[in-house]
């Protein structure tokens, strides 16, 4: 078993992984890392206290996305769902956001972009980073993906208080855009495979 799998044996972080994650989340929150390395802050579903975890942000067609490399049964995913998507992204500043779960059929392009960026996640996802889009589509059901949107005015934030952030604006691809992107990427994959098959 590789070290990366050992840290998250059974899909849950062990003591060493939790210590590393706390340190990493603090580092990302300060902005001492590339801008796609962020800390997610969300209210704990039982305690209501803010919980912070380090994550890798994927970018697809102008939209921002968070992916659960360990699948459905992880605390931050459960907390986000319990909080109705209310959360905050920390990276040198605190941005109040709303996380919207992406339907399974639209996840493949995001998973591919994520895996190309998040090298440590490759030990946990059953797809190669250079795999055809169809393979990402087959794995998508077990891998939650959330679109990052700006929090609307008056929307709850982690811990149950209300935001007075600007109303939601540009910064996230819509569902129709992502579905169209998935279709275009799939057609490009099929054309590429057909072209390779014709070569001598």
C-alpha cells in the first residue's frame, strides 16, 4: 500500500493525515500557495462550528469546482450538504460562497481537469489522468463534485450567520454550459480515437 493510500485507508484520514491537513489548510488559507490550492470552511453538521479542510480547486470553462477525491463518505461533503451549500473559500482572503452539487452526467470534464491538477488525488481515483472522457464518466457517480458560486445577499454562511455579500454574478459555468462542454469533449475524444485507429 502506497503512503498516500495509507494516509486515507478506508476513505478516512488517519491521525497523521489529519495533522497534515490542519497544517495544509492553514497554509492555503493564508494564500501561501498557488491560487488553486484553497481551504474550504463549512459548518460542522453536528456542532455548528466552522471546520476547515484543504482542497484543490478545478477550473473548467470559466467555472470553479471542488471535488471529493475520497468519494461520498467524507465529512466535508456531508457538512456541505447539511449546510445547504453555504461555505467559504479561504485563500489570502475569505470569500463567502454557495456550493451547488453537479449532476453525475456533467462531472466528467471536471474530474479530468481536477485529476490533471491534483496529483495527490491520483492514488484515490480509479482513472488515469490521461484517460478518455468516457472513463471519467464511468467513475463520476462515486465522486461528488460541487460548483463554486458566489453567495447571494442574505444567504447563510458557515456557522449560521447571514452574509451581506454582492448578489451572485459571473464566475461559474452554468449547467447548460457544462453539459455542452461535456458533449464537445466527448466528441473530441471519439474523433481522436478514430484518428488513431486509422493510422498504420
